[in-house]
C-alpha cells in the first residue's frame, strides 16, 4: 500500500523515539539501528525535496521528458512517479 512521504517521515520519527529510548545490547545493535534510522529519515527527506522540486519544475513549464532525462528515467516514468505530487501541490 503506497504511503505519502509525510507518513513515512512521521513513522521514521516515531521509530527514532523508540530507538533512542532503547538500551544497547552490548553488541552495538542500538548504534546499528540508529544509523539505519538516520539513513531512512534522510532518504525520506530527500524524496520529499525531490518531489517538491519536480512539482516546481512542472509549474515552471518543464516537460516530463526533460525531468525524466535529469532523473535518468523516461518522461512517462517521471510522470507516473511524480505526477500525483504535482497535481496535489
């Protein structure tokens, strides 16, 4: 089931709170989980920024083909991936 970027970020922040409250198990696993959580949160923020940038580019008249070229995908793939973000802006 697809989730919005905001839902993913909110979930990552909830997990962060749980991880930060956890005690390490002596093998450093808390640190491993914290690094994974940080990477997931950074990825979600980057995904949101990219979606917002694509929406702004479309508002400025950039074609899906041009956006796709920059993203390394077809214009159709870019439209399918970011079209909803553009129309909900």
